């Protein structure tokens, strides 16, 4: 998370992969999905101010195939999509 954006916002992972969202901003962010496939809600993932040389992060392991839309509830433009494919599928 940088400049109130998810960077990258959209990506593809395998079932069982863990994504780590890390903030470089001092503003509070969270990572929320109300997806029927895999709902999750992070706590705030920043500390004001973020200590030098440190970042706050949130991790989530994806257990099911499907498309998972996610957002930051604090910043309306912070949205993204995770596409979760079978563990044996090649990601292009």
C-alpha cells in the first residue's frame, strides 16, 4: 500500500498461497473482502507514525478458488482483485 493505492491491486495466486499486504503510508489502512469465496477483514495495518525502517502488514492465506474483490474502508479508491486458481494451475 503506497500513496493510498494497492500496488499492485490485481493479481493471481494459487490455492494455499499467502499474500502479505504491507503499508508504506502513515495513514491507517485496512484490507477487507466480503467475498462469498473467502471473506476476511484486517485490523488497521499502519501505525501513526510508522517507525523508520518498519512497515505494518497484514497476511491472508487463500483456501478456495475464485475471484476475491478487496478494498480499504478508509480510502474509496483503494480496491483490488485476487484471482485464486488451483494449486497445480500455471499462472501466466
